[in-house]
């Protein structure tokens, strides 16, 4: 089995297997492999001939149920997701889109409207109907709801029926990025299974096994704060290059009078507004850490090993801290506004001018 850092969570699932709860809540930071773990558990529950591997009952991949599951045709597996989640094409989930489509409006019928972000009450009602039928082929009926926080209030309320009166031999799995957005009534009825962040050494060696060289792995990890799957995606994309350019341009802006318009333009064009916003937030956060560590003679954060970041952070002194906090708060405020509606380039530009004036 790959994804070694999932081993403790797999072991936890095995311990639960003796008396399997009706509902599991899989949590962890984005990019930690929640979907992969959930699918491994689903496969394990459907398989007729599981094999013990490092304490985990792994699906055999050969029996009738395994073959049906992999081909996207297993009648006892239900995958409820949002249009937005499915359309965003999170790479590792593509093999299971056939399942998600059963619970979504047919693509041809959607017309030109935007993909919906929510999991609706109708989807949950359809799931309840299907769960009331007897099993077709496997010992369990399994439903995966992902991302669970996409359920709106009516959907969550409808799900309570399944959580409170579970049908026999059925297991619900909720995959959630942000449990604070899940109603307590739902959370409290699930057994939590969380994925712990892997160590940097674990991620580095995993990225290496995926064919990423050390230098790219370090750059990608600096962006992703230790999320292995996101780091892998970054290391194969232009985004690491763009992120380096962002760091270099931020340093250049601090050297110029109020940040020359050319530099600001370069930066604003580096990515989608939402991406830029989270990158800037991350960089300011790192800068705060770096300046604080220097002020208290602590150990530099590991981002400091990224040369472009080191160059940027050297420009700042302990006296810059209040300005950094203010800039961070301004980013939070911007994030709350709907960047799709307001002019995002203008907002970012205004922020960059403030960045240059307060820190330059
Ligand atoms: Zn099998």
C-alpha cells in the first residue's frame, strides 16, 4: 500500500471494524488523502476476500464485488457530492465520478448555469430511498458524502434520519475538510477518524518515490505546508514557478517607491484572485513567523530554506510586526468579500500598495 502516512488511520479503522459504527467522519487538512483513505475503507467493506496488510483488511481487487466497485457499477456503493466538487476534477477521484453522477442533475440538463456548491436535500433524500432497499451484492451498503460541509441545512437535517435510524448493514462515511462547518447534530452522531499530518521526512521520501526531485519537492512543500497530495500536484505544475515569482516580485515591490505599477501588474497576473489571496496570506503568515523567530532568537521556520523567501524576509525588522498583522487582517477581509463579484485585480493592487508603503 502506498500513502504510508495513512497507516495510523487505517489501523484505527481496523480497530473499529470489530464493532463497526454506522457513521464515520473522516477529517484532516486538504491534500492529506481523506478521499483515498475513504475509498480504501469502502473497498474493504464491499470486498468478499479482504487480505490483512499491515493490520488493515485491504480489498483483494479481484473478487466480483471489487471488480464491480472499480468499474463504477457497484449497486451498494453511493457517492454523494456537489457539482462543484465533481467538476473541479480533484484528480484522484475521477475513477469514481460515475457514482457521483447518479446523485447529480444530468450534465446536459444543467445548461449554462454554474456548478452548484451545495449538496442538496434532494440528493440526501435520494440516498435515504436507496438505503431503504436491501443490499444487492455486498455485505454492506456504503455511502460516501464528500465534502460533507457542502450539505446545506435541510440536507444535514434530512441526513439525521439516516444517522438516527440507520438501516441494517449500512455504513455512512462523511469526508470533511472543515468540521466547524458541519452541524453539531451531525458531528456528534459520527465516530471521527482523523488523518494526522505526515512528517516532512515522510513527505519528502514519498514525493521522491513519485519521481519528484529534491529541489522541486522542497519548493512545492514550501507552498503546501506539508500536504503531500497538493505538493505532488504543485511539483508537476507551473504553480511552483509562479509562487517563486510571487516571492521575488514581493521583494522587488518593497525596493520600489510605493511598488512600481509594473511589478504589481506582474504579481496580479500570476494566478486566479482566490489563489493569489491564499498565497499572500500564507507568505505574510510565514513572514510574521520569520520576524518573530529572529526577534526572539528562535529557530527559523523551514520556509527560510527557500532562497526567494529568505531574501524577502531579510528586508523586514521586528518593528514591521504590527504592519504585517494589519496586512494579514486586510487579506482576511478581502477573502470574506466575494472576489467573483468585486473587481479582484483592483483590490489586490490596493493591498500591494499598502504592502509597499507599510513595509518599504
Ligand atoms: Zn475483493
